[in-house]
């Protein structure tokens, strides 16, 4: 299988002033299909630093092409 596209979904849980938990996500598309998991972790850390957010979960979504 050939990886065609890679995307990251970065999720953080925020506690509101009322004490409720709110889920916030940020999706980043069209990343390098050859990126390793370590590369993607480092990229997520860079995004955390730039935005001041802290992600509780990092999901990697890969789209693959299969031959028929």
C-alpha cells in the first residue's frame, strides 16, 4: 500500500469556568506522507509551542492507495 495523504487531529480537553469539560480539536492536513511517527510527534509539539495549547491526544490519519 502507498500512503497518499497524512493528517493530524490534535485534541485537547478544556475545563470551563463552570467546571464542564469541553473538547477542542485542530486538524492539520496534507502532511508529508513519508513522515514517521516521531516526526509527527515533533510537529505536534511545535504546534503546541506556537499556539500555547496542550494536546491530550494526537491522532494520525493516513489515506492509502491499494492496487486492484
